[in-house]
């Protein structure tokens, strides 16, 4: 199953892609979804990241990476994750920055179940 991630703008998505690439369980699973460049501009536009989620704790690794990355961001950035069946959730930097470790673990578990309910 592939999930789609959008976050702020292309710069934020590039930063998130770099961050997620450092997660061993996600290596080779994160790709960019790009659209053709608008007329008169160079290069494609980064629209979203697509993550292949499968067995072996990939959903947990993905959510852990998202939460960790958001905690490092400045400002109010929101990440939206969509499943192929249309289910989705949003996670904001402001929401996760104030969580203690127990709350982070609970949030990671809850959101992992949102990504891969099976």
C-alpha cells in the first residue's frame, strides 16, 4: 500500500524526504510525486511524497520519522497523510512539539494504526 504525504511547500517536502531517507526501514520506499513545470519555469514541481508501506514496522517507522521531523521544524507546519482508500489524517508541528515521550509513543501507535489498520 502506498500513502501520500503533503507538507507545506516543495522545500518542506524536500526536507522531509531527506529526513525520512535516514530511516533504515524507509530506505527505497520514499519517492517524489512531481508535476510538470508551469510554462516558463524550469524543473518539475514537487507535489507530494509517496511511501510504500508494508509489513515489518514500516508504518511505525514512517510515523516516528514524521513526528521527529515535525518536532524539529519552526513555525506551524502541517503534514497530511492519505491512504489509497481515501482515509487521511493531519499532524501539525505545534501539536507534537509539546508532547512528552509517553504521549509521543501513544501518538505514534495511534497514527501507525491509522496508516495500516490491518
